[in-house]
C-alpha cells in the first residue's frame, strides 16, 4: 500500500479548535518555509472561522494572509474549508457570489477546497464544486459525519457516490466532534474505498480521546489522507499530534516518510506561541481535556464552552447538564441534522431556550424557523408535523434548493461598498460580514493613506535637507 498522506491543520483547525482562531499572520509566516519542507499533502490554512476572526478580532486582511503564505509555501498545496452555499458566512449566498469567491480563492493561492454542507444536502455543494473545478482547483466534498438512526454506513456510501457523481475530486469524512469510533471508521473507509474511484481523507478531533485509534483503523482500511496538527496545537478539541502519528506508523507499509527533526523544529517554534495564549487566557485548559461523553452529545468541541458562557450570562450554569440532555432531543425533533456550523449553534441555542423557559419551543430563534421552513436545505429525516406546527404554525415549507430563491448579488454589493472596497476581494469580504468589513476596510485604507502621506512628507523633508 502507498504511504499515508497527511494534511497539517495547525494554521487553521488546530488554532481554531484551541485558541478560537486567534493566531496572527505574523506568527505564522516565519515557520511556513519549514512547514513546506516536511512533505505534507497539504497545509490547511484558510476558511472555516479564519476569515471572520482575522477581520473581526485581529484587524487583518485574510486575503493578504493567503497571498503571503502562498509566496512562502512553494512545494505544498494550500487547503481551505468552505461551508458550501454558506461560504464562510452564516447565510446562503447567491450563485454569483459563490463562484466569484471560489475564483478569487484559487487566484490568490488556494489549491484544494474542502466543501461541506451542514445537512449533507448535495444541492448546497454543487455551485461551489462546479466553480472549484472551473477555475482549476481540487474540489474535495465532505460527508458531515454524525450518529443517528438514519446515518448508517449505507447512507454515507450513497452520499459519497452522489458527491463523486457531481464532480468530487476526493471525499472527506468530516468528523467535527470526534465521535467516529475506530471500528466504525474501519468499516466506513473500507466500504467507501470499495465503491469510489477518488481518494478518501479522514478528519476527526481528539475531544473524546478516540482520534489516534480512529486514524490507525482508517489507515488499515485504506484511507489515503489523514488530518493532524503539530503537537503544540494538537490534542483536546484539535486533531491528534502529527509527530505521534508519524512515530506510530514508522516501519509500517503506510509510514509517512517525514523527518521527525523537521517536525521537532516546527513544534519548538509553536511552543512559545501556545504559551502566550495559555498565559493570556485565550487557550482555556478545558479545551485540552478529554471529554468521552461528547460521543453521546455529539457537540463540536468549541460549542461546549459557548454553551457554558451562554448559561453563565443567564446565571444558569447549574442547568448545564439539563441543556446537554436536551440537545439530542431537539436534534431528533429537527430531523437529526449533523451538529456542525451553523446547525450545532442553532440546536444548542434552542436547547438553552427550551430549558430556561421551562416550555419546549415557546421561544424559537429565527434561524430555527428558517431551517424548518426549508431555507437551509433538506433535513436528513422529515420533521414531524406537530413539531413543525409549534415552530412555524401552518406555513408551507420550501422543498427546492435554497439558493434558487436568491437573486444575483455581487453587483449590488459592489455598489453598496464602493466607498470603502477597492478590490473584488474587498467586496467579497463585505458580502460575508457587512458591518465588520465596512469598519475594517474603512480603517485599513485610512491608515494606508496616512502612511503614504507620512512617507511623502519625509521624502520632501529629506530633499529639502539635501538641498540646503
């Protein structure tokens, strides 16, 4: 069998899972050339929450980060995570925005786009998949992995075949909560490899303490690629450590061939960065702990801390266990959606409302109403009529592809943002996060203008001094 390929996640999911995506571009750039020497299949360094966090909290241009990393990573593919028709935002976007975003991502340096949909509704993947292939990228379509009475091996096999049919260049098993059990991983990978012509990648999280075992079994079953994080940003709610997996496979027919000395150098670079975030409280030690019961609740790691802070704000921490028990009930009511962004947050919030009001579905967020109306896509199992009625009354649910309801919007957004957006990339940033982008871009270009004026002024002063 061929050597296992490895995607390194420290520049995206590793720090998203452990430090809320707060690693800065300046902290990443000095180590890129060393990461580029390892022989990784790809570096995941964009998408997910990186875009939002860069603009909202770090006051950085995510497009600039992509370009700067691309300049330094000359041998390794760059990979990103995209939420299908949601892109990196929190609503569905028109097809013209999806196409333009994918085009610009590839132009700025992305090679592989992992595209997933929170509901595994293939209709929500099609536009992004077609655009990726049109502009020369590798379209990897992901199965959002979850456990429920309907999410069987057969279900995933049929879903993967449907994805391959619409053009997937590879298939990822995306286990966002770390709930994929080793034996199930073996069976699932084996079955997928028996019917697919394209490579299979496995992604999981170490939250439940199962991930390394899951990877070993997936590799035995013939997985082509796995996702790991360099040790300072591994473990807990992140991925298993790259170095540990490399050691575990050494001497086998699937060994990586990586040089542990180079990996050690990378780990040494990231240790003080991790220490900084641990010290300033961004890295909560809780995120590094093992939580085996996550398999029952199926929540992505970061969501547990979000739930806790929601309850703290309501002075209701004592209701935490009650909310955790309510989550699977809400999920069953809503047709067993996989708990991944944005559905994980929506289901969690609804469970909080149900517990705090003492009456189920007395208070319902608009997002849940839209979901029940069919505006996010098709639920894995039809929602029972009595639940539907509690949430949207007698309204009819939409059964088509949600994006078909959205008119082209790029030109309109370009016009709206003309006072502060200078490039098509700026317009796309505005499309995803209107308020945050407006504030960020206005400040960015104002600062640039000041800097240019200062440089010009200094030049004039220098010329006058030379003259005299």
